[in-house]
């Protein structure tokens, strides 16, 4: 099955930037959709961004204009560039995959992002 490993989280000041990476290994389908979720303490899990195999991207309303998702299929890697970070962006960020009509079925262990002065 697919294994996902996230990296790039850390502590950053408000207004700063971070770039998250997620490397996939195993049997990754040619039409797989990849995405980023996040979850803060006491809050529900939230879809941040997703990207299809042909590069079509979607974003949650709270991050539009600030975050950019991209993928490098040669490296089996998806990225999340996060700019203009706010304290409310503080959460554990998870990488995930799905097929077009299926559920989000593969998950990474998560990477912590903390935005604080």
C-alpha cells in the first residue's frame, strides 16, 4: 500500500513562510489525487488543498491566496508552500491520497506547524 511521509514543519513567526513536503512510496495510482489536511487542538480536521494528476488544484477558503499546492510526479512528492502565515494556521498538517470517487484512504503521520511570536 501507499506510504506517505511529511516533512518541513516547524516554528515560524506571523507573516512568515514554510514549505511542507510529502513523499509517497508504494503502489501509487496514475490518477491519484493528493491533498493536505490539518487539525488544530479542539477543532475538526480541515481540508487545506488538493491537486489532481493533471495539476488541477483546489483550496480551502481560509488559505486561498496564501497557500500553493504542487506536485512532482518524477519524485512522487507533493508540496504545500505556505505564505503570510497566521496564528490560526497552527495545526498538525497531514498528507493524504484518494481516487476520484473514493475516500481519502492513505494518510501520513503529520508534521507540526506552529505560528507564534
